[in-house]
C-alpha cells in the first residue's frame, strides 16, 4: 500500500518534471525540472529494490551531469528568455502526433504480454533474500567485476577519451 | 646463351649436301648495329657527318660480304633442301609455336644478294646526295633499319617472321617517305603509303591465319611440303589463301588497286625511291608469290588473277607514265608497270622469269632513279645558288643537260635501253622471258598486252631522256652556269649499276637465240626451290608450248620485240628532240587525252569519291549517331538520372535536426507498427 | 497490475516525452537534456527487467550512465566551441553540413 502511494507520487513527479523540462521557457528552469524528474526516477529505482543504481543515478546524473549542464548554460549566459525556442504549430502537431503514436505503440507492445511476462518472474522473496545476503552494492558488484570486467575497464578508457576530447574541443584557441 | 650464340653464328639444322649458312646472324646484326649507332647519332652528334658516312654504308657492305660468302658456299654445294637457322622461340601458345627462324635456300640467298648489293651501292650514293641535309644521321639510321627488316623479310622461315619484316619495311618506307616531315604534303604522302599498305597487310594476316588453321604450322618448309596432300587442287581454301596473300602483295608491290601510294612515295629522298620504292621493298610482293609458289600453282584462279592484274597494271601505269612531267613520277609509274610484268610472270607460272626481271629491274631502275637523283641534285644546287624556287623535279625545267652531266647522261641511257628491252642489255633477257612465258603458256591477251607495254616503256623512257638531256636548256640563263656534274661518290654507284644493267641479263640466255651461248644459270640455281611448284603445274597439265599464239618460236618474237623497241626509241627520239618545250612555269596543263593521262586517269579522285568520302560520311554518321547520340546519350542520361535522385534525396537534408528526428521517429513508428499490428 | 508494469508504462511515457522534446525545442542544450531523459527512461526499463532476468541488467544501467557522462562532456564541449563561433545555440542555424 505504502509502496503504491510512493510509486504514484514519484511517477507524477517524474512526468511533471519531464513535461516541465520540455515546456519551460528558461533553460535553467528546464535543468531544475529535469533534476526533479531524476530525483523521482531514483525513488522509483528504490521501490524496485535497485538501491545502488538509485544512489549512482542521484550522484552521477542529478549531481554531476546536470550540474555540468547548468554550468554550461550559465557559462554561455543563456539564462535570459526573451522568447521561447519552441517550434511553430505545424512542428508541434507533428511532434505530438508522432510522439503519441510512438507511446501508443509501446503500450500496445506491453499489452501484448510477452514484455510483462518477462517482467514478473523472479518474485519479491528471491530479491529480498539476495539483497540480504550480498548487500545493495554486492549484488551489482558481483556480475560487474566477474562477467563484465573488460567492458568495465573499457568504460574507464571511454571516460578518459571523453575527458581529453572535451578539453581539446572546448579549449580556447590561441588567437 | 652459348646455344643462342652458336645458332646465331654458325649452326644450322636440316643441313644438306655440305652447305651450312655462314655467320647467318651477322647479316641481320650489321644493319641493326648501324641503325642503333646512327639512331643514337641523330641525337648525340647531330652535326657530325663522319660517323654516319662510315657506319651506314659499311654496315650494309659488311652484310653484303656475308651474303656473298653464303652465296658462294651454296653455289659450291647446291643443297636440295633449305637450311633453317633457329635463333630462338618467339612465341609458343598451345599448338602454335613460332620460332625466329631464318631460311637459307637459293631463293632467299639470291634475293639477299640483290637487296644487300643494291643497298650498298645506294648507301654510298647517299653520302653524296644527303650530304647537306640536317637529318643526315637520322637518314642513315632509317636506311640501315630498312635493310635489317628487308633481310628479315627475305630470310624469314615462316609466315610470321616474314610478316615482321613485311611490317618493318612498311614502317621504314613510311619514315623515309615522310623524311622531310616539316613539309605537310610529304608527311601525308608517308601516311598514305602506310594506310594503303595496311589494307594489303590485312590480306596477308588473314592468309596467315588461314594457313595456320589448315596446316597447324606457319613454317614454309612444312606448309609447302604438306600443301599438295592437305589442300585440294584449285579448291576454295587454297584459292582464298593465295588471293589474300596476293592482296598483301598488291599493297606492298603497288599493283591495281593499291598502287596509288607509290607515285606519292616519291616525296622521299631520291636514293630512298631507288632503294625502297624501286629495287627492293616493292618487289617483296613478287618474292612472296614466288616463295609461296606451290600454293599459287595449286590455285589456277588465283594464278589467272595475279597474271591479269599484273598485265593490267603494267599497261595502265605505262600509259600514265607517258604524260608525267615530274621525272620521279615517270620513274614511279614505270616501276609500277615493271612490277606488273613481274606479277604477270609469276601469275602465268614462270616464277623464275619473275625473279629474273626482279633482279634486272633492281639494277636498271635503281640506276635510273639514282641518275634522276643526280639530275635533281645538280638542279637543286644550281637553283639554290640563284635563290630560285622552281621545281627541280620537273623535266620541263631541264633540257640539254647532257653537256653538264655527261656521266649521268651516259649511264641513264644504258638504263633506258635496258628497261626498253633492247639487246643485249639486261632488260631484254628478263622481259623477253616474261613475254615468251605469257605467250607460250597460252595467255594470248596478256601476251599482247605485255608486248604493247614494252613498246610504251621504250616510248616514255625515251621521252624522259630527251626532255632531260637533249634539246636546249630551259633552266634559265642565271641557273645554267651553276650546273655541275655530281661528285664521284655519286657517279661511281651509277657506273657500277650501269655495268650491272648491261651484264645482269646474261645469267639466263635462252638456247633458242641464234649465235649466242645458252646460259641457264638462274633456272638451274632456283630449280630446287621452284621444283615443287613446277611439279604441281605439270601434274595438272600446264605445259609450256614451243610456239607463240601467233606462231613463231621464242627467237622470232625476241628479235621482233627488240627491233620494235629500238624503232620506238628512235622514232620517239626523232619526234621529241626538236620539239620546243617551255619551262614548267610557262606551260599550260595538258588537255584532252593527254590531260587524262597527265591526271593519272583520275584514279585518286575516283578513290576519293567512291571510297574515302563515303567512309568519312559513314564515320561521321557513326560519330554523331552512335557515339554522341547513343553512347554519350546513355551515359549522360544515367548521370542526370543519378543527379535527379540525389536532388530528391537532398530535399530531406534540410539541416534541421527536428526534421531528422521526425523522420527517425516516423521510421521507428512504422517499424513498430509493422511488427505489432 | 503490479509495480513492474506500471514502471514500464512510466518508462515509455518518459521516453515519448523525451522524443517530443527533441522535436519541439530549438535550444541545443535542452535537446541534449531530452536525450538524457530518454536514456534514463531506458535505465528504468533495465531496472525493471533486472528483477526477473537477473541482476546483470543493473550493470548495463551503470554502463549507460557512464556513457551518458562521457557523451555529456564531449557534447557540451562541442556546444561551447560552436557557441564561440556563432554566439548562439539555435540548432537550426548549425547547417554547414547541409547539402
């Protein structure tokens, strides 16, 4: 019961945050709406027993990446909002129709059953037992450092390249 | 390498009767080395006359010496079978194996003797004639190369090697006709010769392929040995092969219908005209027919064609020669006419008579050309010194030159009576044998034609002599004091050839002639080579009669023809020596029948209308419709079609990310809809 | 219906909002943020499936976050360097590669 309550709360927050981000005139407000949506999503993660992912989502996404966005917006001084950058009515219509069609088809896919049947398998008891046995971090760490060690290391390399690339791209060229 | 050198220098297979070719490779090597040295000289020591003057003639004289040694050795041994020298394998593809093989038999050695001998004389003469030409070294390199290819042609032991020589001499002919290539007209004369020759070469090539498909080999020895069994006498195949070979011969030897290039080939230096376009290269066709005598003997239709075309060409060219004023043109048409005689001879089956006339003609026609060269040389110098630009080749500008050019005058008269067929000069014996063969083998019409041509020959040659050397001088008072006899380096070759023009015919004197020793040297010499062809002809009932179509034996007609020729010479001389000619610049062009002859029966114009213009129109049509319309049109349509598709595609490249996103989402939606609905 | 199904519906909805946002906005930074939202919607799907198909799915969430971080760093650097050139972030004006 309490879980349902929180799920509804977080879902409403996430949808509201997402919609606000898309519609807000001021980019800073958009970032703030997105932060709200990510917080709500982290809450949903907790409800789904993915405690570690929830924490990482908060720290990395909401804490680091979105702060980076905010930082860039302020650096480029885009906070002023004389006029909206939303597109005209034709595009709005096209976007909503195609987005709606997309969502509708995803729902059709869910209703078809084979996605939801995959979703329900393991059961709450098994999940709880695993969390009790290994801890929230331990359940993720085990496959990550056993089966997926090499991709994990490659991720590190990717981040290094991204850092170097970002510096090279953003560096002020010598006049 | 050792093997190669051995075969190159000494060793021969099929050697028989003790004869082995002596240093066969050197015959080819000398002119080739000469060509390389002089060719380099044309770039490296342009102004030096000494190296080409030494290397050019010496290379050929060396070659002549080797040939002479071979001739003597062969004369002593008299082998029955040809000696083959295999140098190396040129190509071996499947069943076809073509070797670079040289064939030494009586025919090739005799021909080599003529080629290198006349070449030596003309090379020496060229030292004087070309002395002041800036392309001196280049000239000798081409001339050496010509002798090389001519030797290849003569010595080739299979059709392929002969074809190499055949093409090579064509190339040298082209290079030497267009020797003064700055002159547009001369350069296009070279092109004309080359293109007309290509038509004939096509025939040679197809004949060669036919020989290969029917015999599986191209070697002369094997082909001619197998021919009587493999092919049907008078059958379609052998007729086709020989007719195609003869097409090649008409191109190279300037017979109807492909003779048109030879008169234009006079654009080259006069020694070249003497060597290539009178004495050697143009006789290659006759040589080829004689070489393939067995095949021709098996094809009576081809034989008749050869004889008829030969006789026709002889008469036709002789009529044109009657009304030409360019001294070299007269001699050119005379050459065409005499080549017609040779084809007449080989056509009626008298291969030896054809070769006989080939030899004597090489002597007296080279003499006449070199003599005309001496006249042109003298005229050119005299005109040059007074800065006049009259044509030094036009006989209307000559007249009375016997006083200033006495040696030339004397030697050219010897050449004239030789070609006119007057006893006891060389032409008498060879021409008499041809005329007699035509008559005694039963070709009555050709026999009459050949006699008529002989009289025309005497006429136009006397006209040439009178116009050039007799009467009064028409060159102009300013030019006259500058006319000089040519230097010894030029008149000594004239003298040598004059002697040969006298005695050259004595190698074959028919026994029927009264009060003369019968000499059968040539027949005896060529017997081993010509025997198979004669056997084929005898088997199929071709016999030489002992009477002419109008009765009377050989002696009667020989005496009658020499008497007639003598009368024609004297009458022409009488008629023309007192006639007043005017210099070329003051003369009007002849009209009436003389005009038709002067314009060479309008054959060039006829070819232009009938062949060249329609071809041009056809190719222009091909270009416009097929090339521009069809091929270019298709490609252009494809290109513009591609551009259209690209243009339509580029409409989606709006540069708006939102647009891309829309199409992307639309695509995803469509795929999902296809999968789910 | 259980929480997993609702979570999947939520995920689909967030993803659709993200695509609509990319199509609607001109500001390149906001378009970028919409993409981040879509990535996170996918993360939600992965987490839902981790409950039934095995905990490995959460590892992929981790990778997605890492890639998103790298992407954000490089993407924002590109935006900065473009902004230096044009003094604007309107995506419709970045059309040098058009045609």
